[in-house]
């Protein structure tokens, strides 16, 4: 797929603050258009490049049957299975794309032509959030407990793994002029400073007044209610009704109740094992 000079890509491992950063980037690059943010879905404003690979034909048939073979539902599900490399070239510039693919699987000239923002998050929190997401979304269909899930995560047996190789690819390009590497934790700890960092990277200066309003806009409670994330399509069979957590969780640093002492030791050993050959250090609360 041809890359354009004014493209902006967000690259993340899943559950690393992707949606939050999409809204931040789109707002900065679209003159803080709050009206459009409220009425046009983020899915449309900032499409998911490889969304189609998550939608198998068998899942399509299953969901369609649960919705009484509604032709409208069939059309929606079919659109989800069209590859991004077919739909995205038709979009007007400037284009905004999100992807969970590692840089090595994206167009070779991406970081030479477009602007790329890579966002990394501590794997401890990624795994906990991914567990809830995989349990919530029927497409993923995870039914085990978190201890079992961590075992899969640690052995790179979840979608888009291996985690650390993914992050290291972004980290190793952090000094490229067209790449901005961010830690999710830094955004949580000091959002105003990091909004300015993103604005500078996009060549979009922002006043103190506009910054204050944007930071309020990006508060998780506001994102949940005032930002149109998805189209309002009440499809049966998409989410696990027996699982209470929604798409957005608290987004906090640490504090996940899923971890007991044994698991925390495993996580610490996992991180140490994979960062011994590099200088990646995930920010922590001060």
C-alpha cells in the first residue's frame, strides 16, 4: 500500500492506550474539531489497518445467525472483512491509521515517508487489560482465568505477540525523525507535557487555553461519554454478556487485582529477562 507524506500512524501492541492516543492525535491534527469528534466515530476517523484479519468467515456466519440473518448486519460484517490495504488508499488526505502490527510487517518506507507514533505500555498492565478484552469480546472467546492467560502471554501465544519484540522494534526507531516513541505511563503521569510533545511532532502548535480544554476532553470519563468511538450498531453475539468489564477500563498504572505475589514475581522476571539487552525502562508512579 502506498504511503503518503501526510499520513499519521499509531503503532501499538494491543491494550497500550491506543484508542486514547488516537483521539489525542486526531484532535491535534484536525484543529481541535470537537463537533466532529462527537458525531463521527473514531473507527471512521482513524481506521484499524488490519481489522479484517480478526473477523473469520465462521464468526461472521455465527453473528449473522444470532441477528436473524438481517441483511444490514450482513453488510456491516462483510465490510469488516475487507482488507485495509483496499479501503485505506481510497481515503482522502490526511489519513490517520492505527495498527497493532509490528513495524517489520508494515510498508518498508513507512517511517521514511509518514509520521509514526509508537506507544508502549508496561506488559504487566497490558496483559491484565488484554485478558479482560479477550474475555469480553466473543470474537476472541477467552474463557480461562488470568493465571492461565498470563501463561499464554508470557509464551507469546496471544494475538500480535511476541510482546517485547514488538516494543523493541519501535524503541529501536525512536530516534528516527519521523518516529515519536511514547510510554503510556508518561501520558498518564503528565498528560499536558506529552500532549505538547505530540503537538510539536505533528507541527501543530497549541495554546495554553486549547491545551487545558483538550486535556479535559481526553479524561477517561469524557472519552466514554462525549467521544463517538464506534457506530451505534446493536449487534447480538459480539460481546460476552456474562463478563462485566467494558471496552474501557481504568487505565491505571499497576494496581491490577489479577496479580498475586507469585504472578508478580513471574512478571518481574519476564520483564528483566527481556530488557537485559536494552535500556527500555517503563515509567512508574513517583
